[in-house]
């Protein structure tokens, strides 16, 4: 028997009477609920999340990382004298026994956070300036974590951005074609096979010591950034399950992937999916505003490649999941993962067509900042 949400609600150190909880947000991975409590006549909101057990095999490592990361960032913000810190970094609410999670009767791991009020996430941005602010917030996030004391964070999903391994898995799933879907994805399969060499660039640079491993977010899609309703600035970077050792470029790449086109991730009208130069410029400026102080020249030289690469990787993962019967991502219609894959590959095409212009923009923006 599994606990009801009201029973889950009793397990956390939250004052007041539990009122209700309902599914919330558009994340593809965890089960997220908006919970309301009555605290002496005032309605106060929290987020409950059930960590997806088939994706996060070691939920204790996830929570250990989340606690370390949020405490570190909170300390850094206190040192900087920032206001409203509980809106700028997630706050883990302890369970009644003082630990950071509750393990329910069914064996699932649940956690609770303050609901960040006066802010929201977007699946598609409404204004270009939001792309600037989101990218700046990602650079700040990486900056805060640059001096995280050792040991390194746990690797919550091994080989998360290992593109060569993702491609190998795709080939294995394709070979089996257990759901007889390969024929319906022929164009996408051909595109991936023709472009898989994109996956070989970063491993070589990392092995040669030219790109450093940093502490990074690894899932910087736009709806993992909360925007303040009044200022429209990025107030909080959320969804910290994959914060672990990684490349700064993947975080930059995922912001590009999810904001450079004015379209949904699962848009079916592919003519709407295209990289727009002014959007790229806003992302670039925002990221360089906070990250140019720590990025090395090789990282800067690969910012455009990072956008293409992460989009290709995520497209590969959507395609693999489609061929594999939709076992990883939440889907809401038949062919949903294939639609998502198509938008990704269309975006890679568009970024590739404009690569020279985008690279020139990187060069001029970086030189302007560094005067070199
Ligand atoms: P998933 O891993 O499934 O993507 P997220 O942690 O990203 O889950 O949460 C899903 C959505 O729930 C987010 O996109 C955001 O809209 C909302 N959300 C998550 N945490 C909070 C929070 N502390 N305050 C307000 N909204 C939140
Ligand atoms: C998932 O959890 P969510 O929805 O923020 C996925 C990312 C993908 C993204 C594609 C742990 O992100 O890697 O880029 O979907 N997260 C995990 O939209 O696999
Ligand atoms: Mg998310």
C-alpha cells in the first residue's frame, strides 16, 4: 500500500494543517506536487517531489548532493549580502526525523521544498531579455559552486552527458527495434548516423586537459530556471538532481537548446523551430557577464559547438526513448518523443547553417569583454 499525499505531508517539519496537494509543473522526470497548508489562517505553499526511482538509482546520493549544493550557495549568498535568499536558492525542508527526505511505505523517496512565490518557470520564453537573465544565472550558479569544498559531488546518473555512450545505446536499441518503430523514424535515424561525429569533439579536449571538469548543473533547460514576476530576472536555478562534476559548456548548451528558438520542445510545426541570432546574442551576453571571468579560451571557442552538441545529445535520447517504447521521459501522446527528437534535430540543422555568424558573435563579444 502506498501513502496518500496527506500522509506524505505529515512526514515533514511543516507547521499548520495540510489542505491539499496537486500535480504541478511540466518536468519530464520526477512527480512534482504543489502542497498547500493553513498556517494560522494563512495559506502557505510547498513543493513535494517523489524522486523518480527508475532514473535515480541512488536517491540518497541525490539528496546528499542537493543539501551540500543548496547550503553552499546559501552561504555564498549570505556572504554577498543578497536579499530574499530563500527565493534565490532551494530550501530543503527536513523530514520529522531531521533528515532531508522521507522514504514512504512503497519505498519511494520524497522531499519537500519551500514553494518559491512571486516567480514562475516558462517552457517557452516570452521576452528575449529573459534568455539573457537565464544564461547569466547559470554562469552565477557555476561561479557559486566553483569553491565547493571536496569531496566532489556524487555522480547521480553515470555518464549523463557521455554522448558516445548515448550513441552506442541508441545503436543497440535500434538493432533490437523491440517496438517496431524504426521505420517511422527513418529520417531521424539517418540524420543521427550522419552526424554522430559531433560527439567526438569534447572527449578529446577533456582528455588533453584543455577543458576542465567543474561542478555544473547539467540540466539547464529553461524551465529549470525561475523568473521573478516583477523584475523578470532569473531568481532561482532549480532541479538540482544532476548537479555534479561536468563541463560548463553543457550548461551553456542546454540554455541555447531551450531558448534560441521561439518554440516548444515538442513543436510539431518544424518551420517554427529555428535558431534566432538576437536570441543567441542575448544568451551569450548573459553567460559571459557572469562566466567570462572563469572560462578558459578553449571553452569560449566551443560555445557554439556546445549548443549544437547538447541539442544533438538530447535529440538522440528522445529518439532512443521513442524506439525503446517511451520508458524514460514522461510522454503525453503517441509519438511524443519522436516529435521532441524532430525539433532537436531541426534546431541542430539551423544552428549548423548559422554557425559562422554565431562564432563571429562569440569572438566579438568575448573580445569586447576581455579587450584582447
Ligand atoms: P523534474 O525533474 O521533473 O523536471 P523539477 O524539479 O524541474 O522536476 O520541477 C518541475 C517543475 O515544478 C519546475 O519546472 C517548476 O515549475 C516547479 N517547481 C519545482 N520546484 C519548485 C519550487 N521550489 N518552487 C516553485 N516551483 C517549483
Ligand atoms: C529532463 O527533469 P527535466 O524535465 O528538467 C532530463 C534532461 C533533458 C530534459 C529534456 C534527469 O529534464 O536531461 O535534457 O528532460 N533530465 C534527466 O527536456 O534526465
Ligand atoms: Mg526540471
